[in-house]
């Protein structure tokens, strides 16, 4: 898992009804929490729409492991 130095916080505003629906999905789909679901959704969207950028995530992690 990433350390706090390797993470950043992104805030997002959603309608209350969307938040309720997202929370219901998180509970049904067995995600740890809403943040976990959002991270996975972002990764999936990047992988689908910008695979070259998605691959950079893994290249950067490999470089950090070697350091």
C-alpha cells in the first residue's frame, strides 16, 4: 500500500442522491469503502480511455521500488 507521502487528496462534490447510490453499490460490491471504489473507478477509466497514462502508474512504482 502507498504511504501518505505517495498519496494526495482529491475532493469531489456530488449530489446527495448520487452519494447514497454510490454507498449502496459499495456495500453490495464488497469494496472496503467509498474511497476504494472511487480509486478503482479512476483506474478502470484510465485503463480504458488512456492506456498509455495507465501504464505510467506502474512504471513510476517500479522506479520507486528500485530506489
